[in-house]
C-alpha cells in the first residue's frame, strides 16, 4: 500500500486559504481536469477527472467523504474511484493539515492508496511521484485563487470634511460566480514532473 507524506507552501495567509480548502467546489476547481457533481446531501461528494493522453482522453469517476475540523484546520478524506471501463479501482484515505507560516500557509498531506486492475503495477511503482506532481499543480492553482480572494487594502485619500454627508444606502454584494475549473490535465506533462520528482528522490537518498 503506497503511502504519501508531502508538504507544500501556499503564499497566502491561513485566513484566506482555509475557507477555500473548506469548500469542495473550490478544491475541485484546483484539480486539473476535475468536475464536481452537485451534492445529494448524503455526506458524499461525487465527481470525475479527465486525463489527456495525446489524442485520447481517459475519464475516472469516484466519490469522497470529507470530515472537517475547522478549529485544527484539518480535513480527513476517504475516497474511492473507478476508471471509465471498470478495469481499475482505487481506494485512498488521508489527512490534510493547514498551518499558518507567517503570511503563508503550509499544507501537509499524509495518506495511503491502493489500486487494483491494469494500473496496479504502475501505481505501486510511480503513484507517489504522480501524487507529488498533482499536489504541486493543486497548490499552484490554490495559490492563484487565494491571492485573487485576498482583500486588497483600500487606498487612503485625504479629503476635506463634507458639510452634510448624505446617508448612504448599502448595496447588496454581487453574487459570486461559481469557481472556474482548472485546465484539463495533460498526462505527459504530469508524468514528466513525476519523473523529475523520482530523480530528485534518488539524489536525496544518495546524499543521506
């Protein structure tokens, strides 16, 4: 059973990042090729992910149970998935912890996964490196969304005091558009980053 233990730093404060991580729609929007189905109210989140292999696109569908501890800024994930042909199945579980680190947020991911079927050999040999590359892609997209969501400081403008200020009628904020999905996942680019991750791990072992 391959295990994952990774960390990544998002250059945005915890107060901005955690609300995004607490929203399954925002999380899905940061995963390339992922689409989240409407919630059915049974505590499970269902969706799919598409991976492009040159001219061919493979689709995987699955469901996940999310348990949030907002005080500890932690999320427990239990998920399972199946490919479009039903040949390979996957089970995964893990914890995501968000910790403030100055004006940034450090994400720590610990978990494990199992894959059965034609993809089992590949998953056991390189699944950790693919997961590491996916986490990097996710963190980059999350950082972009966090920086866009961070409130900008309003400029200070010196004015003379008005003689009789009129009472301002507050306007309701415009409705927030649904988060736009991340770009479709390109397997060759992902595998290249996974290959670099594997090379890095080999050098790391050699330096110990």
